[in-house]
C-alpha cells in the first residue's frame, strides 16, 4: 500500500514559499498548513506576510490566525494542531502541504523537538519576579548555577528564554538540554508518510530585494492600520506578536519617534537581517541536512 504524500516547504521570508505552495496545491489537490510562528497570530495578515484572502480561498488553508496577539504560541502548541490538520487533509483526500519559515516548527513536526515539562504557574510567577528584581545580567549569573549551557547560549536580552530555562531547571531539577536529550524521538509521520521536501533559498541579492519590496507593499496596503489596531490592545511588548517584523518600527513612527522614511528603512533592514538568519539556520541545522533538501524550484 502506497504511503500518503506529505510536502514540506521551508525557507526564509520573501523566498517565494507561498507561490510555490499554491502552485503545488493546485497541481496535487493540496491543503496548505502554516508553519510560520508569526502567521499564527490574528489581526496582522500583512505584517506577518500571510497569503491573501484570494489565495486562501483557492484551496484549504489551516493554522493561520489561530491565536490572539495576547497569547503566546510555541512549537509545542503548534505541533498538535499541525498533526491534526495533516490528518484532516488526508481524511478528505487532499495532500497536506506544510509551509513556513520557522525551522523549529519543522523540527518539532519530525521529532527533533523534545516535549517540555509543564511548570506550575506559581513557579513561573516566582521566576518572573526574580528576573524583574535582579535584572538580566544578574539573573543570568543565577541561571548559570542551575543550567550553565543555557546561561551561556541564550542572549542576554532574551528575557523569555532566560526565564524558561530557569523555571524548568528550578521546578524539575533537570536542565532544558537534559530534557531534550532524554525525550527526543522520531515522529510517526516519518514512517507513515512519503515526505517530499523543498527548501527555497534564492540568491542573496534577489532575496534582499524581495524583502524590501514586500515591506513597501505592506505599507501601501494597510500595515500602519494593523499596527494601530495592535497598539490599541495595550499588550505586553514582550509578547511574540509585538515582535513581528515592522511592528516596533511602525509603532515608533506613530508615536513620532521616527520619521516614516526612517521607520521604513529600519524595518526593511531588520527584515533582511532576519532572512539572512533564516537562510543560515536552514543551511546549517540538522533540518537542513536531514529533512529539507535544497530544491531547484527556488
């Protein structure tokens, strides 16, 4: 009996993943499943570079705008939703096509991300309060006593990951690395599906030009309105949705802290930087070597 087909399409922002996925979906009666960590948030379809309403109407799309901006998504929250969406596509006779730029989501899908332990809310609140009291640098020193590898690996200003590493080690007596080493396992998808992979990696000059053009398109079609609506919710600035590319820069423009030109230039630069980091990640991490193969369709 032939295995059902599962397509994985990865690559940096503005690399052409949406167009590639749509063409593939039309050819193979596909259902598109989002694997982008920012496109899961509602209310920011332009700034998170989602498919347009017309594109979404052309075939089934899943896991776009499934969380409110006030929520925190993660690979762990996304994974069961993705597995369910894949199963639903197969059940209705469609080919699941998972597409996005978040390498960690692909890794979780294929078994490379270990399930993390739950931490009681009281512990989370205590650790967060400790971070606020000590500040980033002193907190990292404290973390180093519990989890030296995480303390040295996590960037000093990455509040969320520093707190997560501390709370896991404090609550369980095991570091994040120990949990990951003990719990890694191959995903059942690997044996159940015939997996075809596509990694889109355009030449750098073309990719950067596409990043710049995309942000100009966003500005022309209502990106500022998306940011105004987001700011009106008065959300915690550390929430993931508040870190979507362009949000902080356009917010600074709306507050009069940056000119329109300066905000646009800064957002474009940050988008190019992000695309470069994504490209490096896909090329160098295990998912690039073992899961997603370089594709001529880029």
